[in-house]
């Protein structure tokens, strides 16, 4: 029963209710970091880390939180994990920390963290809340990585810093600018919603 619930949460966060193309959350970081795969992986891993641990912590505390100050405490807990992440990046990956700049700190304002705390952690046990936060982060990561791979290859001719396009390839300047991220997010949303609509139609026809 528990495994079935975990699989349902996984499917929901990766596909059915993905944070990016269904809930449309965390779009700012999509625009900011997806022109570089390495930065995207680190940023999205940071969001996953903060979301999972924040959800677990807030779930464990939910019965102790006065309703009037609930959201303030949620922000404090999320800030703790984001600050911890920022310290770890500065200590072990200083170059990446400089490239990401203020965007690491802005994970605190990422709607995915608050959304999962309110929608799931507030009503479920810590372990499942951790799983929900983790899979939400992975759903977020999957979309961002796909976008960043395309943008880095076309914008720089590289992948993870290694050249993959032939000499003489003319890079697309638009790909390293924020408008291209808007374009790709829109395409991912269109594709995902089209696929979901097709599957729903197929299910209805199968029932008939």
C-alpha cells in the first residue's frame, strides 16, 4: 500500500502534476540558469534538497505550529536549508556559487517549496513529505535539464563545457538569452498537455 502511494506521488510530480509544465512554478530559475547544464544541475539539485528537507521538517512540526505564524515558520525553515546549501556551495564549489550569484538565495522564494509545504507536508507524515519534496524537485530538474541541454548546445556549441558541435558552427545568441527559455518552457508545456490530453481521450475510448 505504501509503495503504491509512493509510486503515485512519483508519477504525479514527474508527469501528471509537474511543477514546471502543469503547476507553472519556479519559472524564474528556468529563465536564469538554463543556458548552462552544469549550473542547471546544481541549481535544480539545490531546489530538490531544500524542498525535500523543508517538507519533511515542516511535516514533523505541523502539529506544533500555531496557525497565525505558520507561514512565517515555514519561511524560516526553508531559509535554513537554503542558507546551508549556499554555505556548502561557497565552500566546495566557489566558481559555481559565483556564477549562480543571488539565484541560490532566491530558492527561498521559489514557489515549489511553499507549494509542497502547504499542499502536501501540512497533511502528511514526514517520510512521505520528504518523498513528495524529493520527487517534486526531480520533476523540476528533469524539465530544466532538457531545456538547458538544448540551450547550451545551440548557444555555446558545448555540453557540460565540452565542445560537441563542429568547428565553424555558428552559435545562436538568442539561446543564451532569457527569451529562448520562455520559448522552450512554452513548447514543453504544449507537448506535455497535448500528450496528457491524448492519453485521457484514449482512456475514455477504451472504457466505451
